């Protein structure tokens, strides 16, 4: 439902991506009058959002995902299921919840003694008790987009009917990191996942580089891969381009506005994943806000930060950033070797590193296991890359 800009809410969430909608949905489920503000809050999502099936529990009733029952990572078969959001079904599920939507551009927020007032580009105002910035990389209230040369992930994908894509990925399968071994220069890999309506995304991906690999090069490599597999490129129904920075900001200082999702630095700096963590973090965060808000806005912000950024969560994030910087120092031929070592460690440790945002012991154990699984040459490169981080 759309409400006038003179409304008063318990919580205003800025941003209408999966993170913003997830938090707004769970705030409503916890009895909070919640408004969601974005330029087009009900606009369909066009990106492909992947996550592990263990991270889907917080989706609204009526949602749907497309499951990959067999997951291949390089030469490894993973004993777990992967999922891709059915964007339209998930959006319909959120639309059934009594979240008030406001189509507007947020320009700032003024904190008063008894409330916060969100300023809109139209001149309107939204009064509330708590504001949360979930506007993604735009960071509408959290400092804006960062500038300069930044580590990036880039990808170029084409969407095919499932039957056409079967030379590269089987039905109900997902493929991670099938490396382009016959290509010189920066390493890239095939990422292939099932989509709604019996379709498949075939994507050539460059994980993390500074700067990211050009989309034109990724397209060239994907077309070459398709040609080798005998898949006609003109059978594609659409394309998808990905380019985003992977140096998400650190959690804000104690007095800053509360943020969530990518705006809060909740993107995994070594993999680029963020939606799964947003979906699993939204329910406890909303509960913490609902329990503390009757004691005042400052109490709610403190409780929210304590829930979202415990000591363990902050330490895990630092270790993940360390992992990203180590990847950036490896020679191109060492990157596939690194991930082969990663996918050879026990799956509970893989899960700890990929999904355990506050699992400090598991993250440390996973990183140690990768070090043990690596060759002597790769271990030496990893240690060499880590030294500037430890001494700088």
C-alpha cells in the first residue's frame, strides 16, 4: 500500500532490494508499523540472487525458489543444495505483508529528541522512531558511494532454455567455478544456475580483481565456451551483466544511522554474496529492534548493532577481508588452485566460511584447513600476500 509522506512509523527502511524488503517484512511480523521508501519500491528485481537453501527460511509466505539438487564446484560435488530466488514470487510474498511503501528519493534524515524525520526529494517528510539504510551500494544515508580504484566482481551472462544449456549444466544442477583453462590472462569461470520457467543462466565470471575484468572480454570468453560446447548463442533469450565493487564499507561508528545489507558492509568480500546473510539476519535484527524500541530510539540502535555486529561478527568480517586481499595477491594460475583447496576441506568448514557471519571459530578453522590443503607453493604465496596486511 502507498501512504502519504506525512505518515508516522515505528521504523522506516530505505531501499527496496531483498535486504530492505526482508527487514521491513520482519519488522511488521514483530508488530512494528513499518514504511519502506525507495524510488520504485514495487519495481521487479532483475538480478539473479543465489543462496544456499539453508538461508531461505526467512522468506515470506508464498515465496518460491528454484533449487539445484546437485552442485558442482570445480571437480568437487558438494553435498548441499543451492537456490535461486524466484524474484516475482518473492516480491508477491512481500507485497502481501502490511508494509507501507513510499515511492520517493531520500535526501537525508534529521534526528530529533523524540523522533527521526526522513527528508524526501519531493519536499515531503516521514517521521519515525528509527531509520535503517538498506539502500545497497547507493548508501543513501550511510556516506554515499565510494570512489577510486576498487576491487570488483564482473560477469557476463546469457539465459537459455534448460534443454539448450544441457551440454554445460544438467537439469536441477548448479555449476560453480568451471575454470576457463585454455585462456591466458586473468582467470574466469562458468557460473551456471537454474532459473524460473525452465531456464538456465550461463555466466562467465571474474571473481575479484582491481579493476574488474572488462565485460567485453567476459562476453568473448563466454561465446567461446558456448561454441566449444555446441550451444548456439542466438538461442539465448536475454543477457545479464554484473559489475560491482567488493570493498563494502565497515560497520558504521556508534553514532551513525543504522544500516543493513550491502549498505552496512554485509557483502562477503571474498565471494560477493549478500542476499543469504540479509535473509538470515533480518529476523533476529527485527526482533531486537522490536524489543528495544519501547525503551527509546537510542536503545533500539544499540540493540540492533549488538545483534548485527557482535565482536565475533566484526572479527569474522576482518578475516574475510583478509581472505579477499590474499586472493588479490595471487598469480592468475594460483586462483583456481586456491579454490580447489577450499572445496576440498570438510563441508561444515566451507559452510562456516561462506555463511557463518558470526562463526569466528569456524572461520578460523576453515582458513587453517585451506592452508593445510594447499600446495607448498600456494602456501608460500598466501603467506607472502598476507604479510603486508599484518604489518601495514
